[in-house]
């Protein structure tokens, strides 16, 4: 049963969170996916948690999907403008990632690149509005 089916049925769902790796070695991510497969309903992949550079949530979500684990891709407005958010969401949909957790994001000052300029064009509510608009077949500019 998918996460959506479970939630639609009013059932209790269990999720956990995995941080994508700080490099390109995905062995630990895959090992964790195998350990939790069948024990949770879905797995959240963080989006540069605490403003620290890591593999993207999209990349980690695809790996989890390939490992047979249902991902919840986190996406923040901290690092992306509306064009980039729409591109990430379209990519996620094309790759079969059906669950999104929209967040505003931590300020880069708290991360490992303290002088990075944040974007923050969109907050979590705006990201959800964009997702809804895309699901209706239009982009946020109405095209």
C-alpha cells in the first residue's frame, strides 16, 4: 500500500528521514534503504538539511525508489527561485517520485557555506501552490 493510499484510508503511517550523502558514494544510503524497507511506509530525503551541501533530495529520492522504498522528496525555497522549484517538481514527477514535503528551509548562515546568499523567493505554501498548479497542467506563470 502506498503512502497516499494509507493516508486516504485514514490509517496510521510511519515515515523516517534519511540524509543524502555528502559525496557521491551512495552505499550507506542503499544500506539504510535495505534496512528499513518494509518497516516504514515512506522515507523523507532531506533537502540540504541545516543548509549543508549534500547530494540533492531529488537524487537521493530516485536512489530510494530504485531500491524499492517509497520516497518523500523534501524541497525548500531557500536555494531555489520559482523556475528552479518548478523544474525540480517536474523532474520528480517524471522520475516517478510522487510525494513532496515543501519547506521554507534553514538560513544558510547555519550551514557550511555561511556567506551563501539565500533565495527564499518562495515559502512552503508557495511551493505547494506551484505543485498544485503543475498538477493542473500549467506552470506558475499560467503557461
